[in-house]
C-alpha cells in the first residue's frame, strides 16, 4: 500500500459551490483575514427527530445550515462518518432493492451536506450498495486512508460523473472584501471494518503524509476523522500544526484541546452540532479557531423541504414494517422504567434493555444452555422513554438478524465468554442469560452454579453475526472451528421468533404483556 499511497499523493483542487456565493463588494480593501465555518455532525443513524420529536432530525440540520450560510457564505456542513449504516431502514426494501442508507443520502442531499467521509459502518453494507449510495450523493467525499479493493487491485473509490475520491481537498475561499484563502482537508478512518472490498493504510501515517503535502500550499489544514478520541489526541500531538480535528466515532459528545488544537465530536443522531469557526490571516500566516455547540431541539425549526423527504421515507418504512410482521406504532411497554440503551452502558454492563433481549432469545430457543448477545447489536444509543413502541424495538436493533443455534465444546464457550468480558467498552462486550455467571473468586464461569466443563457440549443461542467470526476479538467463532460441533439450520417462517431477534423481543413482550402493559 505504500507504493499505492505514493501514487495518489496529488492534491486535487476543488471549490465547493455555495447556494449564494459571497463576492468582493468593492468596498474597502483586502484585510487578509477570512472567517469560515464548519457545521459538524457525526454518527447519524436517524433521519427523523427522536425523543417524541423533541431533538435531532436532518430537517433541523438543514435549518442550521441555512441560518449559518446566511451569515457567512463560507459555511460548510460536514459529517464525520457513520451515516449509511446501521439504521432501522437497512433491513427494508424500496423499489425492489434493500434501502441500505438510501434514505440518509436523500435527506442529506436535500439538507445541503457539503463534505462526507467514511466511518467504519459505511462498510457494513455490500460493495454494490455502497457504490449506489456514493453515486446518488450530491455532496463531496474525501478519503485519505480508505480505498476500494477489487479483483484488479486497490484504487480510490469513485463517484460516477466526478471521478476518484481525492486523498486531500483544498477549499478555495473568498470573502466580501476580497480576501482569498485556501483551506486543506484530510480525512482518516479507523481500520476496523474488514469488509472484503476495503483496504486501509495506517491512519496516523496517512494523515502525516497528507498534512505534509498540504501545509506549504494552504493557509490552514483541518483533519476530519472517524476514530477513537485517544487516536485523535495522538494525531493532535503528532501534528500540532493542524487547525482543528473534526471527529466522529464516539456517540456521547466529546471535546479536547491539545495545546491550541481543538478536537470536536458531536452527539450521535444530530442531537446537537459543533460549530467550528476558523479565522485565517493570510498575511501573517496565522489562524485562530473557536468552537461552540448548538442544540438541535424544539427551538430549531424543521426545514420544510428536508422534512418532506423525511416524511416520504417514514411512509416507506411503515409499509415495510407491516410486510415484515411489525406494527411500528403498537405499544409494547407502557409501565416500568425507561429502557437503558446508551452505548456507554450496553457495552460495559447489563441493563434492563439487554436483559429483555437475552430473555427473549432464551424464550425463542428454550433448549439453549447459553445465550449470548453482543452489546454492539444495540444501536439506539439512548434511553428509550415510555411508552415503548415496536418502532423503538426496531430502531434499538437496526441490524435485526436471525438467532443462530450451535453446539459448542465447553472450552470454546469459555473462550467466547472470556473474549466478551475482555471486550468491555466496545461492541463485542457480551451479555448472557441470568443463570450464567462469572465467579471472581475462582475465575470460573458457572452455569446453574456449576463450572462449565471444557469437555462437555453446550447448546448456544447467539445473533447470527457472532457466528461469522467478524465481531471484535472473536474471529475464532466460526463454523469451521473444530470445537463448533454442530450448527443448526436457520429457522424459517414469518412468525418464528428465531428468524429475527426483533421479532423474538416483540413476541416476548406481547406474551408477557401483563408485566409490561398497563391494564
């Protein structure tokens, strides 16, 4: 990849068009100072508002863009990865094809997104589906370290009509008094998703090379990233000359400042947006950055054109849910506590939501000795308020997927549970049935109070994704592993709860309605 990276080191000059371009007004003279604004969102999986319509929604993002663009035409709406997947829409069909992020591209096109980069979840969808989404997009892409791997080798991803994704971009800007400035952009993605059609170079090294190509020909360089805060902080220390790091990946909103260099990450699902204001002095070769947060709540109006697109997709979704056997508006929980689905919680310990899902899986596969659920399958990243509808179940588990059954040797069960315990804090953290527990005193896993026997065979129920070996630190869990004694045929039939973990949960809640619904 080093030779390939060298091959694509040419910086592509590109001017992003604005709805209304500010031209020199002839008054005064060039003061060598130019101010531009980045409006940042990241990790957006919902196009419609959440929390009963009170926060989030791409229509509010569109209004924010219009408001800031009226103040300064050098304003750019940027998304720092993870928007094509995962989504409740990704298991739905429209016009004979899986939706797979089409609703998001449609909404973001209308909202006026300017710049996008890959998050790791963009590569959840199939190669052809990703290519369709790229071709449908009206915004610009940038990819410094993620490339398209094909049978003919590795090359940049390509958008029909505009060509290859550049590894860097230069925004060429002009303000009202005629000041001209050049802002360099780079974008790096953590090499997490190992999809067969993607090839990564090292994010830090790629960022360094891109920065060094840009720094002498621009007035400032901004990095757009989709990686952990720790890696962003390392990037800031390695490249202190960056003006700002606009980041994604964490969902809970982050901010750090390394020296004078700010790192910003907004809340997931556009519950707020970071405003990163960059002022450059082209004469003194200096820059200054200010950051602020804007809440995207009921105080922010819905842009009508974007909201029309959102409502169109809501209607498409409701028709799909019905065909899949779900009544999106039906209430399944009306009493008790809100469901804890925040990423920080479901990836580190048991919550009432994870316990419900595991109980539903156990009821769907009553003969299972062990039931495991990876925390990363829960993507709502929110506290789901009452009443809880079937739609809330669907958006909490957007991947859906069947419940797989397999007979595993006890030694493999122990290895799996240990890997899950070691994955605390990430999506591979495992939840399991209540009669299974880890004894801290003996460092042993106990089932019904007895240590799991390494030589015994246990019947295990799990999301089908786990048995693919693609979960973090669980590549050993595949049918070809000799300790996987038997994999059972996939269930079939629209009413069989094993065909979709969401169906299993809905049926479980309906069967136990006296516990969850007010009389």
